[in-house]
C-alpha cells in the first residue's frame, strides 16, 4: 500500500466536494469527516467513500446545496430536515443544534431525516467534547442485515457512538456497528482478495459463508454476536433501537426502505419516509454533577480499567478510543495507507474533475 499525506487527502476531498457544488464551508466540513475516519484507522469510511458520494450526486440523490432546517422543536429536542444533503454536513449541523440546546437546558436531542450516509458516527459524537459535554450519534443504513432467524435483510449496520470527556485521561470514545462487522470491512476484504471469518455473513438461504461478496449475491450481514448462541438477538435489538430512533422518530425511511448507499441500486419506489435518518445528542456533564468532580471520577474509572490484571500472554485492557488515537498519531507521522483500488478511484476523480491527485508521503 502507498501512504498519502493526510492534509493532501483532505484538500483533495474538499476540492471534489466543491466541484459537485458544495460551498467552501460545507466542502471543508465534509472533507474533515472523511479525514477523521482515515486518521483514526476507519479506512472503510474515509476517502475510500468519496467516489460513492459523487456517484450519488450524479444520480440526483444528493443535494450539494441543502437548506438544512428545523421542522419541529422543544427546548431540549428538535427534528431536522437535511434537504437531501450530504450526511457528512447534515449530522454536524444537527449536533450543533443539540449542543446549543444542551447549553441552555442541560441536554439536547435531535432526530434527522432526509439525509445521506454520514461517515463515521464517532466524529459527530466527539464534537460536544469541546464543550465538556457527552456526545452521542447513531444512524440507520442500507438494509444489508438479517435479524436473528431471518433470511430477509431488514436492517443496516446501524452504528452507535458515544464520547465522554475526562480530565487528565483522554476521552472515552466508543464507536461501533451493531453488526459483527461494518459492510466497508467486507469491501476491504474484497479488494485484498481475502475471505471473511465465519459469523460475519450468511447466504441468501441463511447458511454461514466466508465469501466477502456474499451480500452482492443476496446474502446478508449478521447482527453483533453472529448467531443466537452467541447473542445475535442482542445485536439485532441494538440495530433495531438505532433504526427506530433515527428514522421512526424523525420521519426518515426505516427497515427495508432505507435507500442504498451504492448509486447503481435504486431507492424503494414506495418509501415510508424521507432519505436516511440519524439521531444525535449532547449532554452537559455539569447538568448532573460538577464538571471537575465528574472528570476526576472518569479519570479514576479509566485508570482502574487500564490497571486490570490481564490473561497470561494477552494485551493490556484498552479504553474505547485508544486504538483510534494510536492510529491517528501514527498516520499523522507516516501518512494514510490506501489500497490500489482506492487510489484508482481517486485517479478517476482527479481526471474527471481536473483536480490534482493527493501527495504521497
């Protein structure tokens, strides 16, 4: 793999987003979300997704100049219409509304409809950390997941992210799909010509498979746990929770009606809502207890887990967010590694929009 300079990748994404009609501000914001994924090691949701957003724009499914509006609100809640904008832009805008409400009344909760794929949930959940707030972000996604005992695909990978500030310790940042693996990881396996572990996917008939292209053949991703004996019903419940909060609550499409991310598949001809849905929230920690006291106890909580006795020969206990922070430090120094198919996609975009390719490290 070749390594590219993070700033150069971000500049390239910004230029491409501007070429499809985004304002400078929104193009930079969208690029920042992709860059966050690449730096934190979430390769499936970084610049590798850029060509997918362009294809959706070409199909008329993304509005590059959205009028993001609040359609309903109370002192602590709001519903936001994303006007078919990039989820990379709509979700941060909604989080700013949640943070403003949290600043005024302690907590802010925003349900979003009429949006698109919003990148990594962790980026949006981390925004409130700047204000000593706890952040939460979730989104529903294309129906690629079969609920426990089902052959039918009814849910998306439906990620959840929570970010909690600390004092001397770095923040607690949990960001995970409610499936055994995100679909983007299967795309990476396909690019590497590698098999998937058992428990990730099933065939169209519901039998286990290790073929990373199985979903394209009518198969399905599996909920977190893989099967009933390993708790897949719990992963199914988590995915359902995200779907309901993101879409049933906001007026977006839910379940099998969620629009596909890939541009070559058409959305449902009989939608039950508008676009993809998200749900974000912010809570002032000092709405519950004094902030310094809270941070002190978060530090103590984190320290206790770091000091945990580990199984012989095993690595130390990690705090959610540790692996991503380590990747970020490494990639800022060594660059972001990109697979050849991703580089080919960037080259295609470079030629299409007359934008200089990102610089290598």
